């Protein structure tokens, strides 16, 4: 089994699907000969040709329109939005067109398009490159929102996303691209969209996280057990839409306490929705209020103070102690 970084796993997922289905097309800014700004598509144009892996003009609105049009005609486009902050230029195509296509056409048409985009802090990137905008997409009916935390899931989830008949927002955390390696099977396999993963068993408190915050949560859980002997159960949500509420509620029933960790700003994000779901379906099992560990409600901080702005192990550990001491 190969030891791959997340970026290598993502590349291989696209390679698998390009070879399997001639209707899969990959396009975006500099994704062809250059292989993308992070080399996620490196070598794919050479292997599959310029008609299936190609560059577009620097116009996200055009990329989105092309993805919608191709998907209506039976193709499975994988469009790269070079950085998350550029997605505002393509919101009409994603949220007003692709997301509504099945409903608007009475099921006659589908939009099996994947919009890949890097996001996430901790790398001191310029403004508009690292925001966490998953909350915008979660509030748009018709979209699926996928955020892997490791190479294995990244490959399996991307293959599932490409095969899905609904539009999928596939968010890839910048800090995870090359920060570690993990075992990834060669060839094709899938990870189901809409199924969370319990990455650490526990009995005293549940920690819900996604993307890079999964790794922060795991470190905090280890520190919690060292300092007070309490065992935190850490759940990698993997997909925010659809949300695996069954796994979440099962864990909360077991532990009686929970916190949600997100890198995005505190208000109107994934954490708020998850807490609402817990309150609606598991309130009587709670021994303490569910807490949010999140970034402040400000514009994403410039690089000089980014580390102080982002949630870290210390803040997660403080939240864990707070719900345990309630």
C-alpha cells in the first residue's frame, strides 16, 4: 500500500476516474501543463490529453458556467477554484444554477459537478486564500459539502464525489496537503458521502471536528487523558452535507457531553447547525451545554497574528475541561 500525502491521494483519485469514465473532465486555472498551483493535477494532462484536462481563463464565473453546461450534457466536470476566496465570483453558477438544476427541471437534468477548492489557515497565505466558507454552501439546498482530513479519505471521498449525481463542494485544507503521509490503497475505492468516522473512542465527552481541526482535536484529546484521565471520543465528520447525525447522536448518548471544533468564524457556521441537531435529537442525554470552539467573528487575520486567531489545542482543551466541569 502506498504512503501518500493528501495532494498525491487527490491526484490519484482524479487519475482513477479519468481512466474509468471518459465523461470526466478536469479544468481550471493552470491545471493543465503546470498541474495547478499546488500540483494537484500534475501529469494528468500529459496522460489523458488536452481535451480532458485543460486550462481556463482567469475567470471563475466562466469556470462555473462551463461546469454547469457540461454536466447538463452528460459530462462529469471537476472544476478547480484555485483558492476558496475566489469562489464569490462563481456563486451564481454553484448556488443558483447547479444546486437548483434537478428541482428546476423536475428531475430531468442533474448537475454531477465537483468544485474542488483549497482553503484553511496555518500557512500564512494572503488574504482571500484561507477563509473557511463551508457555512455559505451548507445553507444552499442541493449542494453536498465534503471536507476530508487525511489522504485515505481524500481519495475515497473525491472518487465518490465525482460519481455523485449532485454538485459537490470538495474543500481541501492547505495545511494538510503535504503535512504528513498515510497508507492509501492503489486503484479505485470509495468512502461514502454522508458517513462520519469515529477516529478515537471515548466515554466522557464527544469532540466533533472536520478538516485540519480533526488533528487539533486528537491532540487535545490525548492531552486531556494525560492531565485528568478523561477519555474524549473524537469524530471526524468528513461531510457537512449530508451530516451524519446518527453517529453524532449515538456518541452524545454515550458520553453525555460534547464540543464542536471549527476553524471558521463562530457565527452561522457548521458548529451552530450541529449543536441545533444535538439539541433537537439528544437534549435529554446531555449533562452540559454543547460548546463551540471557533475563530472570532472577524475577517480572517493577517499572517502576523494568524496563530492567535485560529483555534488551537489549548483552546480545545479548555473547552473540554469546561464541559466536564459543568
